């Protein structure tokens, strides 16, 4: 029994030291991996910034096209409304009663 009381703490300490070393190694590898990921993200950000001008041109162009199509649709709609509203006004005018 005394052998176990002396031997088990030594085994536990050795295992704890091994776990601590493994944890330190894993933490260092995680830091290295995070540095690599940060470099990749920075590279992607630079490439996206290079395309910002193109996206701005596309955005401006689509805004102008939408403005133009809105004006055309508005003109066609008002033309159709005017055509139908004048016909309805002519039909709906009541006959005037003669006053005696």
C-alpha cells in the first residue's frame, strides 16, 4: 500500500507534465495557424478593395438605368391613364336639365 502511495503521485505528476506540454504545443500551433489565416484574409481584403471601383461603376450604371426605366414606365402609365380617364369623363357627363 505504501508503494502505491508513493508511486501514484509520481505517475500523476508525469501525466500532468505531459498534458501541459501537449497544451503548450497545441497553443503555439494554433497561433501559427491564426497568423496564416490573418495573412490570407488581408490578401483577400486587398483584392476586394481593388474591385471597389468596378462595383461603384456597376452600381452607378444600374441606378441610371433604373431611373430611365422608371421615367419610361411613368410616362406610359400616365398616357394610358389619360386615355382611359378622358373616355370615362365623356361618358359620365350627365345631361343637363332644362330649367323652366
